[in-house]
């Protein structure tokens, strides 16, 4: 079975994933601050790294969206 994929569907998916990633990135940053305040500096650094990676992922998806 072949699923039909059109430009509108791809645009919708990419925009959804980008927005979803931005939401996660924001949450990571907020939690990193809370975790750091609680004295878990190294854990906070890891969460901030995850935030950075999520932003990088979003940038790749944004680049993909531009190709449509």
C-alpha cells in the first residue's frame, strides 16, 4: 500500500515538528534553570545540551521546509 504524500501534507508535518521541538526546547531551558537552582549543575548542563540539540534539529527541519 502506498501513502499519498503531497506538498501540503509535508508542510503541515514539518511545521508541526518544528513547533513541537520549540516547545520541548523551551521546557528544557526552564527545567535546566530549576535543576541548577536545586544544586544539580552537571544535570542542568546536560539538559541545556539537549535544548541546543533540539534547536539544531529544528534548524534542519526548517531547512527541509524551505525546499518545498
